[in-house]
C-alpha cells in the first residue's frame, strides 16, 4: 500500500470533498435492489479495465471507458486483474463420476478481481480528482458527513457481486434425458451364449481388433457380443455391432437393440442402451426383462467402463480440437481491424457466423450506421439492442478487444483478437425461448430474428432488413385449362436444396467406397461436389403437383415454377445439406461441398410472366360445389413420422402446394 502512495500524489480529504461537492446532488438516492453492477465489462465497449461505474440515475451500476461516460460527476473506478483460480482443476481422465466431470467443466481457469476507487469526472471527460481503494479504506475510516451518502453507494457497488458477462450465458446442464425406444417388444432367442466371466468377453466379429477397452455391446435379440462403432478418425470400436445389425436386417431379421455390457450393474443404473434402427441412445423400460430372457446374470456384474455421457463430457474437457482445425498449417495469433473473433458461448457458432458475415464490414450500410459508439445519457445500455449492435460493429471496425490479460499470447484465455458478445446475444435474443438457451440453433433463423429485432428498434426510415429483403414469385399453371395464378412471398434469404443427382464424386473416391462395401468396413462416405448453379436450377425448375385443387373449375393438377421477383442489394443464400432418410424419416446430412464462384450470374433465375398468360378466376362459379382440401396421404404420413402433429402437417401441405415433404418441413 505504501508503494501505491509513493507512485501518485496524495489526495487529502478536504481536496476531494472540494472537487466532488458540486456533484453530490446528482447521486442516486438509493441503489435499486435489482440493479446490475457491471464491474467486468463496459456496457458500450469490450473494455474490461479502467472502467467508470455510474452512481447516478438512471444508469446506476453501468460501466464505461472514460471517453464514453454519459455525464460529468462522481464515478466508481474499476480495474480488473485476472488471477489463477484455485478452484480450477484439470480433468485427470480417471474419474467415473459424471457430476464431477460436469462440475469441472463449469469452473473457469482464471478468476477476476476488482480494485474499486472513486473519481470526479469533468464535462470534458477529464479526471479532476480520484481516490484509490487503499486510500478510501485507510484514509477515510470515519468519513466526514459530506461523504456519508457517497461512500454508502461505494460500499453498495463494492459488496455487490458483479453482473459479469459470463452470467449472461445459459447454464450448461445435463439431465441424461433420452428418448424411450419404440421397440419395447422384440423377438428374443439366445443364439450366441455369453461367457459368464467378463475376462472372456470379446468382439465376435473381429476378435483380433478388439482393444479390451470395454467398448462391447450385447445385442438383446440374440446375444451377439461385438464392438461399438468406429470414430471419424478410425479410432473407437470394431464396428462389429452395427455390421451384425445390418447383416441381419438384410436377411429380414430386425434386431434393433443393444446394451453396453460393461456398464451393466445390479441396479441397472446408468446403463448405456442403443437402438440401431432409431440411430440414437434410448431408454428401454423393460431392460431387466430382456436381460433375464437371455440369461444374463447382471446382478453379479459391476460397471467397468464409462458410459457414453461420461465419455462425451470428458472429451469436451480434454480434447485438443486444434488437431482437426487447419491441420498441418503453422498458425500465428493475429488481431486488429477486421481480425476479431467471437468466442463460443456454448453452441453459439450460428451467432458468430452471421455476425462475421453482416457486421464485420461486408455490408457497408451497417458499417456506416453502427460503426461509431454513441454517448448515451440514459437507459439500460446493457440490454439496448442498438447499443449492443454498435458495440460489436465498432469492435470489428476499430480492432480493439478487452484488456487486463497477463497470460501467454495465443492462450485460449488471451483476449487479444477475440471478444465474448454475451450482452449482444442477450439483447437480440430478448424473450425468444430457443435463443436464450445454450442449444445449437439454425443460423438462418437467427439471421431473420436479428433483422426483425434491429429493424423494430431503428428510428431511421430505411431499415436494416430492407437491405436483404426481396420477393419470390411462383407461377402456377392449371393443367386443365392452362390458366395461371401468381403467388408472391417476401423473403430475406434464398434457401437452396442440393440436387443429389448432380453430386459428383472423384473416381478414386468412388473406387474406395466400393472397396469398403466389399470388405464390410464402416467408414465415412467420401465428400462429393456440386455447383451452386445446380442448386439454383433445382430451385427454379418446373414441378408438378397432381393433387393441387383449382377452385374455379374444380380440377386438380398444377405445374409450378419459382423465380426471384426482385433482387436486393445483398442476397443471402443458404444451402440446405440435409435430406429426409426414407428408411427412418429422420434428417440426414449430405457430405457435399458446394462450389461457389466469386461472381454469380442470376438473371436467368428472375421470375418471368410470359405474354399470353390468362389468370385464373379468384373463385369458383356460383353453382360450383366447394371441394375440400385432400392432403397427399403418403407425404402426410412421412411428415407425421418425423414427429409433427397431423393438423400442422395438413396446414404445411396446404400452404406449400401439397407437393413434397421437404417443402412442407421447411414451412413448419
């Protein structure tokens, strides 16, 4: 403390009172019980140290860098120091306790400590006088009456837990909830007796490949014991369990359920069960009965291997993802204008990708409108939408990040070149149930929600969403009398599907795929390529719907063509690389790269109205009987099989021309 006094001029009590006396009346009378104390980060920038916390109404508790303080007056000064957290422990990879692993994942490597003082700021944003925390604690143990109220507010700020940026993050939870299998009744016959001694267990499919690592799965239909799946990098199990299931299925024998035999115990708690048919971990309500039918003496077994949930948490704690990111490249951490990263807030890559696309300078109108931080004199800026947009855009533009870090350059906690946009996410998410969680979300849905939220808050006549808005037009031709009807829709993103017939694989990849099928190996399918023009052609090619009803002549059958009516200045494109698996009715990802040139020629995709088109009447003749909408039954069943309710599926088909499942699913 003495060294601190020796480094700066000593401010006596009377001098400080003289400097702040003119501003005492501006102090808030009493701190609200629910106020937010932003000690960790400024509300308008990502600065984390040398902050000035307001003691006045209505911005009490909000913090700013000196050049952005909203008013002259008295402020708490906050300086952040990051120190190692004694509660942080590295995962040793040996524990079998899932709750212990999860608790470790929620403890940060560093913790923040604040040093709070007081300062008087002039109208020109200059510090007229100040007191450090040590001076306040030592020099003013019994303050004069003039400072009683000021120091009570100071103590309120000092004792209050900081409303940190990390407190805005969704709390990660794991409740172990899994779906109950639909195969609660299966045919069982023990064809492969299971050895009573665990030391004799091995993979029946590939005994030589089994690593004796406990990754063994027991098929509950016939007792077949085999290794689990191979991982993407070739590690993991032998894949024997899946190969056995596929082989039996090809012979007309469905044997869908398996249990990880090394997780069995007398209570059957925390046992891993998997359904090959449902391609997911499942809960089997009558597992005890199924094991009894096969004669498995689980009462005398002990859990000897980690469950899948425990392995996933442990992997998230210890896995080096740099091994699969820019593999083989020599990377040097960089920072500065245009080189700012957004740290992951828990499955928040959708937010980061959209923000990097439209806020980092690619859209010049946003860059100009929100590239400068404005001084706000009122309101809760931590939750103000436009303030938080400016905060992110200005960070991209100026290239500054948080300060106060003393670790090695390139460390994952190094703030240089990266920020944590939690206030931004919170303000944009608002009351949205999905975006307020830590779950992964669709980037296009976030993009649309962002445009709506920002446009609602904007006072300018030209809204941000107008930069991306355009019209699509569908030309529907009646098969019966060739009359047409045009249907317009407003969009802000052109959604494209991948035409599977246009995917091209390299000859070498195709030969390798055939070789894998012959050898019976389970391996990742080679990545194909498709042109963006193929996706655009697929969107605008004519389609036929034989079930569409025309009311004016009570006939069925429509030929539809889709085109872009108006083009915006900025046209967002989304390529959907998922399709519906016809066997399971579940979404399945297409392993395909989309070739996109730097310049796109889009004129051929403009909506056209040929000369000679005769528009169909809006309604049926007076003597015509109204026909009831009849949904395509096959498509309806396909949608319902995916978990959607019947009424919703019928509405989706009604609004998408009663055509294909993909269009209806997108509408839902």
